[in-house]
């Protein structure tokens, strides 16, 4: 880049900086991920190169030429608790308050593919999300919500195909054609082995199920985002920003490879792959990460995979503010943290956003804290002016240099992963798990030694805090849900159910696409646990070697 | 003999960042740590602790199932006559529940924001002899 400052002035500044008194508090100046940060960036930190515009390959400045002038990001608050009846009530409340899309949080038994009456579901039903055992629960969950008019995101992975089938069956009942149904399925099994650990089957059949759903949607549900390739859980498990970026995109490439192996054409499925990132508290590093993600994906899809359709090159992503950055101490501060994190996501050009509620470090949010979280987004959108200019930090010496650094670090990781033989071999060798555990421990040690400060936790503490009013999940609801699933089993047409289950079992052992079989089973009110049981019979269970 | 601790994730929750960081810190502090891995039932945890001759069980829960699963471990210890094994825990657990869990026999709960040194100090205080043993 052309250096524009006055001759000699850089040397003068360097001299002034070097000889001036500086803070000596032992606090890290590197990013939260450990990337060294200089006190000043100038045009010398930029590469020579053509200036880029938004909506233009490789989309560093955004995938839309209009940015948020065209359309604001989708305000999509992740929500779900207790039973379908109660969560349905919360959805109506959020929609009434200006939320523009739904996002379903399922409880642990649902996430792990088991019914509410399974012995190991005891104590877990409805706690960290809503319990959905069968189509009957899904019907209740979307009661009075026209699924042809809103989009819904579902955070579900191992059993994703089943929950998608249930949603499609609800659409069918509402008279909405599949090609009018829009939404997103997380369906990202690779990051489960890497970070969140909600795996059930071994990687190979898991990948088959993912590809089945991608292939099915490409043909039947073209407005559906089939996989939300997720860095969020990788980051929350303790990775650095660069690791989040690298591992997530590596997972993305692995899904592309798997679909190509199936014989699909890149431009038939790549436009429907979307991403999900964390917005952590290190403001500029996060912005750089989002910008780098778009650029890397675009380059690989076009140059490495030969995609022709620009939609395949465009990385669209959802962001959630960082749960791990929230503190139980002085929890009101979490509103401020979340606002800053959300702002970084907006300045990074996120396409949709979830802002955490201040009490999520203790429990699921109350109506009030959920509303404050949503209002925080509205405040950024309508009061701050952040949405008025496209990629407002584009051209910032610091942000551009950091964006390049993120890209370089991600590329270095891709090489390492390739050398191991790809994502699945790297999972099986514990590569990601160890990288993440090391980073988590390093970060915690920095907190312990006060080289990093968490306000209210290791500095600026207060004695005697007021307790927050938190949401309590009524534990008696568990019994009700147990009875409900038993009632569904007793009431359904058992001959029809039995036929669909037999066909599903056969299909699991064949190479047929499983989606139509799962849909049939769901329509016959087969429960999630029953369908997963059939698949486990065919494919077995996965266990990881626990490493500390 | 250094203090032997079984660290475990009970229930369906797979969030293992906390348990792994704490396990590593306890190991670095000179304790012997056995990490069971994910998705343990209360029975499995108690059996592991007895088999490993552990004096302490450390449980981590982030799924909201703590009021069912932590007491289930305490009950199972009683049922197997091993109530001398101390139970402590950590995770997304609100204050009100901490009070109740302590009443049920849990030695301590470390909520979000707890320091690693705090946990090490707590164990050293409870087990002065074992904790003093060289690593």
C-alpha cells in the first residue's frame, strides 16, 4: 500500500512511543486468542491490492451489495424450555415483540435422540430446551404459527433428520408445500465430535445421514439451509478465534467433499450451506474473524471446488454472543458484554443474530431478560447508526491486518488437518479436542494469574450481591411429558407405525436416501427415540477416548 | 498417598470444558485425577470411585439436571456404603440449588466464575494429609 504519512513522522512517533511512560499492569495486550497486537497500525500493515466492494468476490466486505441498507440482519433469539405448550407461548410472545425468526432449543433427551420416558432422560426433560418426542409435540410447538410465513432454525444434530421430518410434516398439515418452507437445520455432526459431544453414531453413518438430508432438501425443500456449520460450540469449548474459524471452515469443506463423493454437483447444494459463529468479547478480533471467514470460503469454493454459481461462494452466517463470556458475578454487566459482542457481529456483517440474556449464566432466560436481549439488537439496529454504512471498518489498518492474520492462521490449520488425513481422522486422533482443551486451559490460567481480567470475577468484585430472579423449570412437567409420549404410542395406528419402522430399518442397511423413510415414520407418529433406535441397531454407537 | 479424585460428567450433557480444565488444574496441583468421560450414570460414577479407591468425586453439570443427578450420586454412595467419599460439583447451578444440594450432603458447589485455586485450596483444606503428599 502507498504510504501517505509525512516523511520522518513514523520514526518520530516510534521514538515518542518508546520513550513515553506506559501502563505497567501486567495485563495481556494480545487478543483473547493470543494474537500479538501492536500499539499502532498504519498503511504499512496492509497488502498492496485492489480495493474490494461489498457484494463482490471474495466478499470480505459482505455478501450483499446493499449491506444492512438492503435488509437488517434477522433477529433470531434461540428459545425453548419445558413442554411444547409453554415454548409455543414464548414464541408467540417473541414474535409479538418484533422478533423476525424462530430458533428452537431442544432439551438434552431430544438432542441425544431419546424419548422423555427413557430411564436416562430422568431429570433432564424440558431443562435446557423444549422436549419433542413425536410429531404430536411438534404440532403443539407451532400451533398458531404459520410455517410458510416465518423461517425457523432448529439446533439439533445427531437426530437432525428426524426433527426436520417433523417440521415438514407440520408444514404438510398446515397445507404449506415443502418448496415454500424456509429455515435452518444445524445438522453439523462434525463439530459434535470436535466440541459439543452430542454424537450418537460413528462418524461415517452420521455423515451419510447429513448428506441424505442435504440431497433430499436440494430436490424437495430448496429454501432450507441444510447445515449450519458451527464454530460457536468449538469456541465455547475453549478454542481461540483462529481455531474456531479454521476448524469450522474445515468442517465445511468436509461436507462439500462428502456431497461431491455422493455425486452431487457443487452448485446444487453449496448455496444452502450456512455458518454459525461465536461473537466473543475481543471486539476487533471477532470482526476480523467474520470478515476472514467470508473471504476464505469464497476463495476455496471458487478456486478449489470450481463452483460457478456466486451463491455457492457466499458465506452467510448466524452469530450468537458468547455464553462463556457471561459472569454469574454482577450479572447485569452481561447486558453490556452482550451489546459489545453483538455490535462486533453487526460490524462483521452477520446475517442473523442471537443476543444472550444476562441471566443465562445461571438458567434459561425469563421473559424480561429475553426481551432485554432482543431490545439490545434493536438498539444497535435503530439507535447507533451501525447499520447505516456497509462494512464501516473496511480499510481500518488494524482490522484489515487482523483479517489477514486470521486468514493466514486458518490456512496453516487447513494444512495441518490435511496432513493428518482430513477432518474425520483428525477427530479420531483427538487433534481438535486436544487443541481446544489446551487453549481453554491456557485462557483459564491467564485469568488465574490476572494477566486477563474478567470484570467482577477476578477484579472489581463486590460483596453481597442481590440475587437475580431466575426462570425455574417446573420439574413436575417431566411426568406430564412422559405420560404424553406414552399416550402417543398407545393412540397411533400401530400397523402403520410398524410398517414404517420395518422399512426404515431395511433402508438404514441399504444406500437409499433415508429422508423419505424417516418422514413416513414421523407421519405415523413414531417417536424420536424409536427412530434413533432403529438407526443405532444398524450403525452402532460412538464413544470417544476421554482426554484431559 | 496423594488425594485420589474421580471427575465425572453425569447425565446427557456433553459440555466438558469445565470438567477438563478443573481436572487438569487438580492434576497440576499434585492430586491423582481419574476422568471418567461423558454420559456416566450415577451408578457408574460411584462404582468408578470405589474401584479407584478415590476419596473424592467431582461432578460437572451444565444441563439443568443437577437437582436430580447430583443427589442420585449421593444416594448411590449411601446405598453402596461408601458415604465417606466426598462429593463436590460445579456448573450452571443457581444459589438456591446450591443451598439445597449442600443440605443433601454435597460438600461444595463451585458456580460459574470460581477460580481453579479456590477449588485446589478447598480440597487441600478438607484433606490436609493427602494433599500435602508430593506429586
